[in-house]
């Protein structure tokens, strides 16, 4: 593999211009359609038509009070959709936000179930003003924004309305191979209007419904799905100003679809340098923080492998890959049929940053079968982590069935098998869960979940699970109220009650949590959220990292947030909470987040979180102690959309924490905590991060990125306030990099 990598680098560095020119002649760009938000092409005159005539937010299904027309047809390039939203220009909202950010303008959400399988659908949202967001819908109403697809969209405005025009290429997602000239798909289109704070659709459902994907409308389009071949070349230059070094990388990504149902993806010497950084997180708990995947190879065509479970489990968490070494090569193959789907993925790391003689390998395979209103699937993952002397497998069987229009059942059984240098024998673990979703009516539903993960259940070599050794019962009951008259300021009210009880595998009671939450949505787009929680006493078996379990008392919390609405250029929301817990201590938190739009394309935003807790319990420096804890978190963002091809994003983050007046605590023979009357050292953390990113679109799917990133951190600068810690967190650099990257599609 090292020889292949060296040969590839040498070949590409010799003549990248020659490769670019030859590939451009062999593989011309097939996306010739002009997607401009102006429907002057003749095909629109004979397009099929859908009217968005139902009000879905609030979920009354009343006749829509605004006219919205959807037109669609298909061509060899893909599926064309146009949405014509009637509205006076002065009533339109067209603020533009960065790709995949929350849309703050009027928007259209197009969701397509390409195979009409009622299990997976892909969402494409266009905001008035040109904002774009995509994501994937699974398990009826579970949305994730970390899927990225290749699609095109533009909007335009007139005095009487605005238009959103889409082109969804045939290769945007895997589709089943069909016989015949027509393809039947499930489709859902939603229009959201900011001024009235209402949503409209053609289908009598919304994402708040537990059977959302099952209620899509059915359409037929001429099927033109065929073979395709896309080649992306990437070149990256990085200057590390902290260590006075620089580096360059050239790689190739190949995506081949021999037909609509199959895709082969190959990445050779891929550049997985992120142009979008993760948010700063301060985590003193024994549980790992989850970070979403951002690398294109692992977000595109990944739905088949994205198998999740209760308690936040993911069986394939690709952020595990590339931690201990750069990636030499990655390959992924998927095949989708009418009733059967299959996929495999394998990734090979190089010799590693921590061990220059061994490399890691990762692989997963997935198969699933659909029949009538049910689906059964099997997944296996394999991780050979030679740098850690560890080899593991996870096997999983999952099942879903729609018992009726009002009841769905989902279940999963898992087994993990680990060979490690630390253990003489193989370590086997097991986990399972069973979920029920029941719908009383359109606005009333309940869920009941059972979860069992034994102590030896281990998925984190290629998956993610914050804790095993868990037995959980979880129930919630959620109801929406929409029957408000015209004189009421309320649009919709949601009330939810929930119950959760946790034990470990030894039967020890960890906690019981009972809570009630509510949301008041107002017609002027403001909303108010509130939550009351009560947590019982129980056993803490994780905080000391294996150095003793101890008993915790009960606690309670109140949290509320008020958003002043999205009608004006200045927008803001405020939140605060009060708590009294044995572990977290007594205290509160405050949040304020204002944003200002200078124009529809230029925005500045500031977010502040302030936390203060007395007698908060932490495990630091291998000892258990209570501290007076303070945390201050700031985030300042500037987003500029210069034009359709250029954007600038600036993000600065700063988090500081302090723990003062610390007293050590010990555990007696009954598992109770007592004050050891020993003072411990104070602690502090100050972390900063700055990123300035410029993007220029050379052509569709071809971009240049210029990114400057700087990070700093200071630890245990004592006798200082949270505000005064900024200088230490800024001056002590932990990273200082400039990256130039080009990714070009031939």
C-alpha cells in the first residue's frame, strides 16, 4: 500500500495539468441545464402539477391561505422540481445563511423517497435568497443533517411571489433498479412562510408525525437513471506556522455507477482535511462527546451503513477512522434492489502517527430485505487496530414492522467480539433493544423503549456508544394542541411527559428521571420552550473511572428559552435554567444569542453561555472533589455571501472554566460520600479557536478553499477569573495553520 501511495503521489505531482485536461475531454460535464430559478424552459409548460393546499404547521390540515404550486418532470439529467410560492414582495423574507445551516428565510423543503420503500428519504431545502440545506430522513421522522448530496438549486423573486428551482441528479443517492419506463417515488414538499409562521404541504402529514415517511404522496416520473462516472481530483497545501513546516497532498476520488442501483466509490490518498471545524467542548464527564462526520467520502452514499440504536448508539461511526494514521485508500460499494440492499466498505490507514510499523484496517458490510410492511437487516463491522493491539467484530440484526397505521415496532440484537493484547481470552458482549411507537391521533402519540447493553458490550472500535452496562426503560407521551381561534396569539402548543429508569448489569439503580416539557409557538414566529425535570437518588458507577461507586441524592431542574421571532433583521433569543443536583451542585445557567442581518447576505451572530454551580462534583487528578464551578462560553460568527460563487465565514470561539474552593471527598463502606476535610488545588481551562474560511466555486461541485485556523489553550492558570483567562488561552498556541485546497470535478 505504501508503494501504491508513493507511485500515485509521484505521478500526480508530475503533471496535474495534463491529467485535468485529458479527464475534461474524456468526461465532459453532463449537467448542462440552466438552473436559475426562472422557469422559461419549454419543459415546464407540460410538467406535472401538485398544489400545496393543506396547513401542516400548525397541524390542522386546514385549507392553505396562500397559493403554492409544485411542477415536476424528469430528464436524462435528473428530476426537475419547481415550486412557485405566491406572495407579495414586501411580505417575503429572504435572509441567506451558509450551506447546511438553519434556514432563517421563507423556504421550500423537498423530500424524496426514491424507491418508495417508506424507510429512507432525502431532503433538499432551498431558502428564499438562495440558502441550501440537505439531509437524510430515516425511521419515519428521524432527520440527520450530516448527509451531503450533489444537487442543484436556485431561487428568484418577483413582485408577486418567489420561485425555487431544483435539479436532483439521478446519481444523488442509491436507487433500486426497475423494469419499465416509469419510476414510482414517494414525495413530500413543504413550504414555510416566516411572516405568518405557517407551513403548507400537499400530503396530510408532517415531520412531527411518527409515521411521516409512510404518508408521502406517490408520483411517477419517466425513468432515465443510467450509468455515470465522476472523478474528483484534490490538491491541498498546508502551512503549519506553529511548527514552521508545510505539507502538500494530492488525491483522487472516483464514483462509478454502472446503473441506478449500484455505486462504487474509491478514494486514493484522499485529502480529508476539514474545512469546517468542530465546536469547542469542555467535557469533564466519563462519557465521550459525539462529533458528527464531515468528510465527503463518509457522508455521501452512507445511509445503508448508518444503523443506530437506543441510548445514542451508532454501529458505524466513521470518525474513528483516520485517528491513528492517514488514510491510504477507501472503497465503498452499494447495491439497491426492489426488496434487497447490500453494501460493503473498507478503509486502510497508513503506518500511523504513533507506530511506524503497523497500520489499521476497518470494514463493514450491510444487507437488508424488505417485505410487505416490514424490513429485516444484518450488519457486521470489523476493526483491526494494530496500533493498539486490538481486533474486534460487531454483528447486528435489526427488524422493523408496521403492525398497523397507528403502531410500529422496531428491534435490534447485537453481539461484540474483541481480541486484545490486554486480555488472554476473547471478550464477548451483547446488547438489544425493543421500541414501540403508537399513534392515538394525528396530534397525540406515545413511545415505549426497552434497552439492555451488558457490561462487555463494546462497539467503539468502529461505532459509538457513550456507555454500555445499561438497562433502560423509557416512555414518553407527546400531544399537540392546534385549536386556537383567530384572536389568539398562539399558533400551536406541544406538551410532552416522559419517564426513564436506568440500572446497570448488576441490577444497581442508577437513576429514575421524570419530566415534562412544553413549547408555545406564536403566530408572529416567536416561541417559548420550558422543561421541568426530577431525578431520583441512585448509584454513580462511572465518575471515578473504576475507583469506587458511590450514592447520589436526588435533584431537580427548570429550564426555559424564549425566542423573539424571525421577522426582523435583528433576531435574538434568551434562556436560563436553575438546578439543584447532588452531582452538579446548586446553580444556574444563562444564554443569550443575538443575530443581525446587515443585508440578506451579510450576518453577524454572537452566542453566550454562562454557567455557575456551587459544590459541583468532579474527578480531576485522580481524586474526587467538589468545586465552585464557573464556565463562560462565547462564539462570534460572521457570514458573508458575496455572490453565488463566493462566501466568507469567520468563527471565533472561546471557552473558559474555573473550579475553586475545592474539597476532597471520599467514599465510605456504605457507598456514601463524605468530606475528607482536605483542600485540593483549583483548576482552570481556557480554550480559543479562530477560523476564517473563503470558498470560491469554480464550477458546479468544483471549489477552491482558503482557510486560516488558529487554536490556543491554557491549563491551570490559577487565581484568575474566567474573563481574565482569555489572554492565556489565546497566547498559548496549540495550532496555527493556513490551508489552500482545490477540489475539481472532471
